[in-house]
C-alpha cells in the first residue's frame, strides 16, 4: 500500500495543506436557534452580579454580522461580540472601513467588540509589518486605530508589549492543528507563548516551573519590566491611548462617519453631543497630504499619543504609518 507506506515514512501526500475545518459550511454544528434561549438564561444569571460582562467570539463566516446582531440586540443576551473580520493580514484603510461600515449597517441596538489579535491567529504585529517596518510603530498605530473605533475593544495578552509571533520548533508544539499540518500550517502556538513579565527571571516571571510552551528569547527584551515607565515604549503608548479613549466619551459610543479621500487614508469623525473629533490614519508607508474639508474650519489639533504630524490649520502632512486627531 504505497500511500500508507509514505504516510508512515513521514510524507504528507494525503494531508490537506491547511485545516479542513475552513473548507466546510458549519450549518448544523454551530449558531443554532436554541442558542438564543440559552443566552437569555445565561444573561439573566449574570445580571444578578455586579461588574460582569459577557463577550462572544463569532467566527461564523458570512453569517457573522447577523449572528452578532441576534446575540447582542435587545439587552437580554450577550453584552458584546467580536468577529474575525479584523483578524486578517489586511491592515488597509479600505478593509477597516469596509468592516466597520458593514457592522454599522447590520447591527442596530447590539454592540460590537473590535480586536486585531486573539488566541487563534498570528499576532497582528507580525501580520501587519512589512519588510523594513518597525514592529513597535506598527503596534502603536494599531492600538491607536482600534481605540478610535466605535464599540468596545479587546486586547490580547502580550500585544500591549508589541510581541511578535513566536517561531517554535516542531517538538515544542502543543496545538493539534499545528502538529497535524506542519509545516504548511504551524498551528496557533506561536501566539500563545507565555506573557513576559520580568526578563531576568526564570521563564520571564510567568511561572516558577517550565510552562506549557517555551518563552521565546526574542520576547525577553520586550518584558514588562523593560518597558514599564519608559517613555515611547509600546506599553507606555497603550496606557496613554487607553487613557485618551477613556477621556473622550465620543470614542466609545459616539457616532462614526467616514470621509472620502483620494488616497489610501482612513479618515473619519467621532461625534457625541457637541463634541466632534476627526481622525486621519495613514496605514501606508508613503507620505500623505490630507486637506481638511471646508466644514472643519477652525479645527484644533489634539495631542494624540505617539503622533504629531505637521498641521497648518488647513492640511495635515502625514508620514508613513502616521496618525492625526483634531477637535472640531
């Protein structure tokens, strides 16, 4: 039996190159109608306790947005859901605008949660960074975009340090998918390595015994104790950006309106009450010149954490991977 002999010898002729789960339409093994009744009972139980919130992960392909709407609308099921829409390698203005506008169109009184990384995908710094890019700048720009979107935001452990995807040896893998489909698909362990707290401690302070996955040597320089209190570090930027978001209510639940641009720029306003803020993100590596629409006359540039492009009151000069925020 040649195929069997080849498989015993370590060949992969019979194995698909990627996880076959994604080749199927999951019509009967997830997102079933009876889930709604369960979620109502679940929410009723949690509402008996203080300071509790529920988050749903919806990876349901073309049904994702309708599922988020069904699971979060009405205030009697999940508090919020996030989808896999922003967990792709695409970090372009067009992609982000398309995803956000689709949510705004599909979900009425429900609530979205945005994320760039989770336990199932390559860390977003590694997904978004191109050759020659500074990973720390990618990390700072990504949280600035995320923090300006309407909805809640979900941070995945280690992204606040700017951690990149770990390159693990086959013998270190624990994810069954990675073990089965190596090397075409190396699994999800590369984003699941231990949090690095103290660079000088055994296992980076994560534990006192050998952890389930190894601590990548490359992550030690990004440990919390190496970044804590350091101006300009990714960790400091995350703290500043989250404080900026918290200080401006419009960034959480204010209206969002995208602006037309003739370049690959992500430009939108966030408004609530009398407060309106303009955001412009250049997600390309080229310089960009953004002229303010006439209705933004008198706009005041704000101290947006980590970014300070030249602004003359009429136009913004953005470097590659740059950002601007102003108040109208």
